[in-house]
C-alpha cells in the first residue's frame, strides 16, 4: 500500500511539472489566442451652446457648441479615433481644455467677474426701460458698480495676476483641436441636423464606426422672470428705495376693487420668535373681507409660471380662507375678476387643520397663454388672514 502511495506522488509531481511547462509563455505564441474582437465605438455628446439677446429679444450672438467625447475602447488598450461630420461646411473645432482654462481665469477674478456681470445685467435693461425715474436709478447703480469694479481691479494681488497670466499662457499654447482627438468641441455654424460619425481603430488595425444625428436648435431668448413689486411687503423695497410695502398693490379704483390691505409688522424685528417668512412685514387682510391686493405683472405669451407665497390665519374657531388669483386685465372690477372667463388660475386655502399664526407655503402654477400681462389678486373671507414672501419663476 505504501508503495502505491509513493508511486502516486511521483505521478502527480510529473503532471504538475508538465502542466507548468505547457503554461510557460516564455516561448512566442505559446498559450496565445488571436484577437478576433473588433473595437466597440460609442460617444457622448453635451450641448454647451450659448447665446445673447437684447431686451427686445433681438439676437446679438449665438454659439452652437457641442462637446463630443469618445468612450473607451472595450476590446484592446491602444486605440485611434477619427471623427467626421456632414454637412461639414462652416463647422470648426475647439480644444476641449479651452473652456476649462477660461473658467479657471473667471475663478481667479471672481470679484471682478461678479461686478462685470452685475453691470451687464443692468445695462441690458436700460434700452427697454420706459420709466425715466427707473432709468435714472439704473444709471446711478451702474455708475456705483463701475467704481467698485475699478477698485476690485486695482486690488488684485500679484499672485492673482500671475495665476491669470499663467492660465492665459496655457491657452495660447493649446494645440488646435483635431478630428483625431478623443474629446473635442464641435462649433456648428447654424441650426441644422448634422451626422457625426466616429471610427475607432485598435492596435491590431481593426475598425468599427458609429454615427448619430445631432439636431442643433435655433437659439431662443431666455424668458424673463416677471417682477413683483414689494413682494415681501417691506418698507423701502421699491427700485428707488421708497414704498410703504403696499404701494405696488393698490388697485386703480378702491370703489371697484376694494381698499388695499393693511400691514402686519413683526415686533420682534427679525429676532427671537420671528414667525414671518421674510423681512419684518406681511400683508394683513381683516376678517370682513373688504381689503384686497392688486398688482399687474408682465408675462411672456406661451410661458408657464409658478407663483409661491406663504399664508397664515389669526383664529381657527371660525372658518376663513384666502384666495390668490391670476386674473385677465380685461377685468375692470372685483366682480368681473371673479368671472370664469377672466380667471387664468386661482388657489384658495383655508384655516381648517391649520396652526394659529403659523405660515404655510403654497404654489400656484399658471400658463400665460396669449396674455402679455395679468393681475395678481388677493382676497379673503371669514377671519383675519396674512400673506407674505411672493416669488415667481418660469417653469422650464
């Protein structure tokens, strides 16, 4: 028995040695298999276009830029890339690192850039502002910001200036983008449908091609956000520093629309125990329902908006509610505003299940339709009601 076990050990040892020899790849082509797998090309694309319009929605400039990045080749390590585009007339190419370096410069000059952007935003409004008093205020604000901008430039440190110079040198040294780059930016000349193809070749000379249709859409102006005057009912919050918190909310006729609401002031002065959502004042509507809030705002036809605000009720034993409506400017009185034909949207909230004097946020979504303006109308019934902190956004 021992003899048989000893012989078996020798047999196993010989088999291990034999297998090891077979796996030895020190000799060429031993254990190798030919690679019959073609590369697997694919790419990602991101629209990084930008455009600029004046306040009359006239296009000033438009850059139809798209970032293309080839995916990694899943077959072998070494790969080559070849892009093509059709139609190709007018298409140019940008090194992928250019916007990264430009953004780094903006980061170094953050204060200067913020002031430049603020000036540009105000200058954008000037040509289309019909109110001479607002024009004067805008021009004064621009003049003040330009003084701040000069001071910010004067206070740039040597380190910052050197960092900017280094980044600008890197931009100057960037090689031109090539259709053989793995990642690059295509700058299209105009809106159209383009075919972008990518051919990937591996180290064994095997190639595969993929292509996509890229739709470049016409640049359109950004829909402006409507301005709500004295949105949080604060004193001195109008464009010229005036206002009693409700001047923007007075109707054309108190006999037809009701008298403007009252003002509720937070006696804590934004200190401990504050219960107002914003600032130190809110609009107050007495329980008799005789007060209203009325403000006309500009709209962009076809746009959708979301209006948000906060409400609270003083007293829960008697039923009470507060209504915010978006009303057509065709309405000439409170009675006409309540007609379905003049109501664009409306939301009513009541005090059932509410906590006394605790504000709750609400949202009212509405479509402008063909309207270029509309009325925000606030009414109440039953108990003293308060409202605060209006905001409006364009729903994308």
